[in-house]
C-alpha cells in the first residue's frame, strides 16, 4: 500500500518500515495512490458519485470520470513520527450535512473533512488514546437546531465512547482550536470482554427533549464481542446504555458485527410534559452476527432472527428504499414497507431484503 510519489524527492525507500513521516510526505507531491486499508466499511460514495476510502494515514477521494484523486492528510500531524494509520471511516448523509467524512486513527484521533474535496473541516480531541478508534457513526437524520451528531468508540481498555455534535450540521463548527465545543457526552462501553466492533444510529434519533418518546426508544447502538448489542440514550449530557434482549426461543448472538437503523413501527403511548398522551414510534434496527445470522430488533428486543442468512459473518448492512407491492408493504410493517436492507457477508454474497428478513435478490456465489 504505497503512494505514487514524485520520485525526484528524497525520502524513505519504497516499502520501508516504519512509514514516512508527515514532513517527508509534505515534501513530495502526491498525485495518485494504489491500494486501500482493509478495515470493514472502508468504502463509500460521495455526493458527486466518487469513491471515498482510506489508505494508510490518508483519506482519499477517487474520481473514475477524471481518473484523479484528492487527499485528506489531517492524520499526518506528528512531527518526526510515522503517520498513524486510519482505522475507521464514516460518511454523513450528503443531502443533509454537506458531504462530511470522519476518519479515526490508531493514535485515537478523529478528523472531519469534506468528502468531495478532501479539505479539512475540523479535528476532535483525542479522547480514545491507546487502542485507537474502532468505530465511527453519523446520525442518520438532521433534527432542526440539533444539527448532526457523531459517535466515536475507542479500543482502549475501557472502550471509551464519545458523542459529538455539530449544531450547523456541516462540521465546520466542531474544531476546539476554532472555539468549537463539540463534545456532548462520554461513557464506558465495558471491559475487554465487551470489546465493540461497530456503532450505528437509530433512524429516529437524535430527538429533541420535548418530543414524545416510547420507553423502547434509543439514540444509537454499539455491539461486538460479549453477546447482545447495547442500546444508548442521550439525556442531559450523559449517555446511558441497556443490553438488548432476545424473545423466547431466539438464541443470543455471541458476536455482533454491524447494524443499521431501519425505520420504525408504532409503539406505546408516551407523554410530552402536558399530561396528554402522544403516539410514539419504536425504532427498528437490523443487526448482523458473526454466525451469519441477521437479527431484527424492535426497540431493544430481538423479535426476529434469520438463521443462516449468510454462510459466514455478516460484514456490513445498509438501509435502502425499495418499490414494493402494497401487499409486501403491509406485511413488513416498516414505514409503509419501503425500507429495505442490503446485507454483505464474508461468504461473498450480497442480499437485498425488503423487511430485514426475506431475501428478494442475491448477488454472489
């Protein structure tokens, strides 16, 4: 995994270890890069239809149309030290948040940058330290003055979790060096036996404090080793989590690998301060497991499980909109039935599911 650099510049030999320092890279003209890091989720498409990914310590944007690349080097900041590798990547919904990307590195740093141009938008304080950043996730919807949220999860001994906020939604107001105050809440995900692998936001969050909430509502979910995923709620600057439960007859999943918010269903009545009842919505979350199962959580309870959905671990899940028949819409119960899920597995198979369960399209061996 090396960059095609100006070979007239002096610097470390090709393939040398450790990697080049920030100063060495800055002294060269980076024109193209081959290869990409191998962590899960290291590929996304920006608003221009270009591919966003990470390679080594760089964030990269590749344009197939012009066969050219743009780069973000915010992680190359340590003087005289090898640049830390990027360990995770997340993309904010382009239509709402102006195409912001976030990358975390092995030193615990988080950089925010423009997913179309690579230009910097801000750097968050390195709260996670040793163990680096293992997961990043942007909130899926913008909720009025709340703007956009980002959750970061560390690989340190306590698996530190942090929630960040950009009131503007474009993440240009989050850099502490520019007076930004992005940190909203911190929490501990648990010890090493509960090491997290992913974070994902509920499709119904974040919500203003005055909005009706069911007791089954939550803001985001984390999961990994240690059994059931943890569902987190934000209240007055604190993040509190509860473990998911499984309906009778459904065996727990020892390792969960990924998740995605998939709309909501009608839930119990909630009250909004006036004493009058208001209808609430309960979020639906689809979770992938290392066994190849796909699990559907209604609120914090696993209500369905598709055994053998993939021949090996589910590696990624994405929500999508599907045009389905009225009959299929009524059967799914997910926001009119138009919410679908795309699942990918280590078996090389990609499946499209209209309700998180039944597969209507399969691509792969």
